[in-house]
C-alpha cells in the first residue's frame, strides 16, 4: 500500500493540469489530448506531492502520535454511490455528478468536533481524504509544544524531517489530499 499526498491548492499550471485530468477521467472515451492529461498532470504536480509506503507512513504516524499531532476518532461514512454503474455516472447530468462530488469532498474533509490536529483515520488509508490547513497548523503547534527530548529524537530521522518540512509547506497551500 502506498500513500500519495498532494497540495490541495496547486499553483499554475499544475492546477489546470489536475482539473483537465479530472474532467477527462470522467469521460467515456480515453483522453485524446496531446500530451495525455495524466502524463501532463503527473509531470506538473510532482513537485507538490509526497509519497510514502506503508512503513514510511507508519513512522510518520507514530511520530505524530507521540507528539500529540493526531487524535483518534471514528470516521463518518462517505455518501452512498447513487449511480447504477459507470455508464450511469458518465451519462448523468453534470449537476448530479457535481452534487455527489461535493458530498464526497465534505466527507473527505471531516474532523471530530472539539479535537485539535489531524484525525488519525486520515492517515491510515489512502482515502480520499482532505487534510485542511487548520488541522495541519494545529498539529504543528502540538509538535512545538511537545517534549523537547521526543522532538530531538524524531528530528534525527531524515524521513521525519522531510515530512515536517512538507507539512509546513502545505499549510499555506490549502492542506493536502491523501489518495
């Protein structure tokens, strides 16, 4: 299993490439653009992504748990798929697809009221989850308030240092998605 993380708010031209890829992926036919939408999107968005395997995410989750950056909570269910199949999805009115996408996005952004930091359930599967800038900022504040000895221990790990740097970048870019 892998975790593919990406800034929520991509700069141009990566943002346009992502939108174009997402629109093309909903069509019946394969992408007919040159270069293909997926290739262009992957190329332009690569600098704004962070990839972890299951062991790497386990290390990051453990460090976040030890410093109070995450909390336990039960995720609420995602909306039921209201389409009969992929053909129904592809032939559906755009407003119907948009309504479902909006409901899914709201479920992806869920948090537990009254809790600070990032709900751990967003970091235990590849979602889709949306981790907002506020959640990340709260998590980074918890990290700063944690034990200096624990921080010193964690900061000696290259992956942990890269993870913290990436989290700090995402705060000013709308947070990140987990896929």
